[in-house]
C-alpha cells in the first residue's frame, strides 16, 4: 500500500514539475493533496467504524447472555446431580437395610427350626 502511495506522490510531483511548477511548490501541492485524501478517507470510513463498534457491542451482549445461560444450566445440572446422588444413597441404604433384615429373618428361621 505504501509503495502505491509513494508512486502516486512521485507521479503527481512529476506532473506538477512538467507544468513548470518549481520543486518546493510541487512538494507542497503533493502534501496538500495527500492530506485531503487522508481526510476524505477518514470521513468515508467513519460510518464503518460506527457499524463495527455497534457490532462489537452486540457481540459482547450476546456473549454475556450465553455465559449467563451456560452458568444457570450448569447450576441446574449440579442440582440434578446432587438430587440423584441422594437418591442413590437413600436407595442403597434401603437395600442394605433390606438385606440386613432378610439375613436376620433367615437366621431367626434357622433358629426356630
């Protein structure tokens, strides 16, 4: 990009020199034209900068929303896992108790015979 700019400056300078404009005036004219182009480009891309800023804001908001949803989903999953854990502990305890009662009844039945 810089090479093209340099080539454009040289071409403009040569054109001004061929029109019999002295070196100093031609160099000043090149600088003025370059500044005008920079300002025009700056004005032209300003709406694009604003659009990019708006898109960045929307993206940040969506990411924040997804983080909240993910966090609440993980909390809900943890609650479900905790509930399942207590269900398994309770069921295991009930089964252990049933086995103990069954063993005690079997021993009692053997004792009665």
